[in-house]
C-alpha cells in the first residue's frame, strides 16, 4: 500500500497551516491553521473492509518540567513519549483519500465535540484532551485532528507520522471515547497493510532556518 500527501513533502517540514500553534515573536506562540492535511492511498490489498488513520508524535517530552519555560530548553536526551494528534476508525473500504480540511479547520477551544466523522467514520480522542485537562480556558474532549504543537523551547524538531491501516473488519472493536493506544491494541492482528508519510515541525526559533 502507498500513502501520499500534497500538503507537505514526505519527511520535510510541515507548514503552520496544518499545525495547532505556530511561533510568535512576542507571545512565543499563537494558534495556527489547524487544518488536517490531504491524504491519498493506493494499492489496497484484497479483503480490506475498513481503514483507520492515526497521526502520532513520538518525540513528546515524557516529563514536562522544562516545557515552555523561559531561559531553558527541553534537553534532546530526555526520554520521549507518544502523543496522538489524530485518531479515526471505520473509514469505508471504498475510500482512497481524505481532503485537506475535511476533518479539521481551525482551533476549537475545549476541543471539537464531534465523535462522528465524514463517511460514517468514528473519531477518537487525541492527546490534547489530557494536555489541557488543568487549563480552565482550554480543557475539554478533543476529538479528531488537532495538529502539531511542540514546546516552543524544545531542542529538537518533532516528527509526525501519519499512518493509514487497511483492516480486515468493518468496525474496530473500540467503544466510547477511545484513544490512539486503544485503537492500536484493537487492530493488532487485523492489519492487512499499512502505509505512512511523515513531516517535522518546530516552534523553536533556534531550529528554524
């Protein structure tokens, strides 16, 4: 199976249009376009009954002590953790693309409330749900796509991997407000093929050309 995107070069920098936040010279960061990128896939295996899409950043700091703190950087050698930005399941087997902006366009404080996605799909919770849990202005359930928002003082650029999974069942056996980790566990042994594209993103001015 092959996955492509016209929104950014595979392995290259992700434009702020697809990010949750972008660097700002006065306030450090500001909300960005938060538009989901376009995805298109081909060479789908026979027997595919549905697709799932996951976007994961595996460079998220595992400890937040230095995150977005003045006069310091998140060290490059800090242990990193997964942060899910997009979780969607039950995309129909006939589907071969997702349009830019079809699932998200703009930041919604408190998170998008829509569990149902286009084409009868179901949207899971992304990890902004936990990240903003203690923030009165931003707290809520964040469903569907919300783009890159690495710490503005991280010493490394983060890599975001978008993966489409061809599955052998029509409906992924997850219920309620499911997460990316729960989907990965549920589809284990049921993936007929998968394909990925990736891009990088940073808010750290020191890392920006």
